[in-house]
């Protein structure tokens, strides 16, 4: 891709991401093109359908989330690294505003394996962080990454229509994480996520 074409592509992705965070998956393509500073023809040259644009936005976000997990995997505190990433997952889920559902198989013509591929990427990235946290005894040994992702997803679903959905997701997730720490650890701010059932 030529440098100018790449710039247009990146501008469209950025504008689409912002529009989806505000208006959901049905955000106006014309508005996206306008905010990207390109014409509708340029947008459609890069993304021939709404589905293609939505898939590109979602994949870009998933790749960023996985890159963040990779960066956090070298942190000295595995428990804190996992918690930081779970908060990033929460922000990812809230700002998608229906994007995931619009990419489910049968929603429109598109890659039927797209959703599964992205889910696998997130699970694999999180599994590395969870394994490190488990090895450091910072999380209960029976906790699975799929359970943590379901928990974050449920919180994000409950807050995605709030005016401060990302902040509320952070607050609720912090409460849940504090709730699974040993008594006395939540107040101290420790990243240790082990604990007995309440």
C-alpha cells in the first residue's frame, strides 16, 4: 500500500473506531468518511462494504489488546499485569457498542470464522498472563481465562449504554477483583487475586 493510501486507511479506521464508540455498529459511513477527511469513494475503495470496515476496526482493536497483553507479560508483578489487562478488555468491550454482535456468523456476508479467530486471539493472549499470575500464586488455581473474559464481558454489557460506560466498567471490575482477594488484601491495594469464597 502506498504511503498516502496507508494514511487514508489509518484515518478511516480511526474515524470509524470513534464513531462506533459513540453511535454503535450502525454509525454513518458518510460521517466516518467526513471525519477521516476522505471522500465516500475512497472509503469504499478501502472497505467495499460496511461489514469489511467493521471487521477491520474490530481486528485492529483485538490486535492492540493482544499487543498490550504481550507487553504486560514481562511486568514484574503478574497479578497486577493480569488486572491491568482485564481493565483493558473491559474498555475494549464497552467501546465496541454492538460491534461484536454485528460480526456474528449470519449477521452479514463476511468471514464466518472471523469472530472465532478474534476470540481465540484474545483467549491466547490472556492465557499467558493468567498462567504467570497463577505461577506467582496471585490468582486461584481453578480460575480459567474464559471465566474472567465472561465476567468482564457481562460487566461491559451492563454498562455500555451508560454515559461513562468505560469508567463504570472499571469501577465494577475493581469491586469484583477486590471481592476475590483475601480478607485485608483489598484495602492494602495488593495485586494478589487469591482468596477464599465469600
